[in-house]
C-alpha cells in the first residue's frame, strides 16, 4: 500500500478543521507528519485512524 500525504492546508480543507487545530493535533502526535525540505506533509492514514475523514 502506498503512503499518501497531503499538505497541511489540504488536510484542513478535507477535514474542515482550522490550521490551529491541525497544528495542535500534530504537536500532540495524534497526526503523523513528515518533513520534505521546508514542507510539512500530513499522512492521510493518520487522519483516517482518528476518524476525521
């Protein structure tokens, strides 16, 4: 299975959450992210595990 990642802005639009809430979930390590250069990408599977999408 391929790991799919989206930008934080795209993740916010998909989940109808604000940026502050998304960053809070990231800081609490409830949402898995990966850094690619300066970009921070959110793993879609971690959003699915939380039941957000």
